[in-house]
C-alpha cells in the first residue's frame, strides 16, 4: 500500500467514508474497511510529515 500516491489514498478514504455514510457496509465488511481506512490515514500522515520535513529543510537553507 505504500506505493500509492497521497491523492489516491485520500480518494480511497473518501470512498470508504461515503459508503459508511450511505449505510452500504454490513458489519463484517465495515471492520475490514475501517482497518483499511486506518492504514490509509497512517500512510497520508507519513507522506505529509515527510513533505513537511523536506520543506523545512529547504526553508532552513535560505
């Protein structure tokens, strides 16, 4: 899953939330979707942190 881009991870998260809001998930699939959502959130946080660190390094050089 680490190979997906940030934008794709956000799209997948939005799709999961949309399914939940519309009540399209039964209890069995909801558990799996929640686990996937947790992994996607973690991935997004890592990518944002890495980008923020890179920006800070660039700003510190100026």
